């Protein structure tokens, strides 16, 4: 014998529509605030990656007596440089934790100059547009200007 449940209720179409409208209003208020923060987050990530490279470069100098040249580039942090007598103290495994060079948040290589115009070396990311100069999200991020 089947038992029939007479009081079984679901949500009415109107109730569902009210919930969907409320969720839409909340998303409309919150999403614009979250969407504008991605450029800030990328800028902060570039600065953090530069700080990591800075630490690795200092460790490299402790072992090798000098910073990698512009020609050797940041690659010298993960592979022994091709230099006579210059890599015998190079740390096996490299100077970066994952033995991978980080790219800037826009997927491009960091620019490395040694000696730099602003110190022993300069590290630069050209921002979202990938060209020198710019403002807002296209602003260059420079190691000597990092906080």
C-alpha cells in the first residue's frame, strides 16, 4: 500500500525568482569592487617576486663574489653560468626554491641589468602593456622603487 503525502511542498516560482534577484543585486554590488583589485594584486606579486630574486642574487654574490652579469642574466640563479673559474662555488640546485625563474604577473621575463643604473643591479617589469613607461596598470615596476 502506498502512502500519499499531501503536504509535500517545494518552492514556488515566485520564491525562486526573489532569491535569484537578491543574489543578482548582491553580485552587482560586490563584483565591481573585486574586479578592480586584480591590477593591484599583480603589482604586489611583481614586487614580491622581485624581493625573492633580490634575496637569491645576494646569496649568489656570497658564493661567487659578484652578481651575475647582464649577459648571464637571472638564469645564473638556476643554472651555473658559462664562465671560466666563476662557477666553482655555484650552489648545487641553484638559488631559487623551485629552480624555476619566476615570470612577471603578465607572463613576461623580468628585465635584469648588472651593473644597474640604480645600484649593483636593476630588476624591472614593464607592467601590463610590456613597454617602458605607462601609468596605472601599465606602470613599470622597478626593484629600486619597491617598498
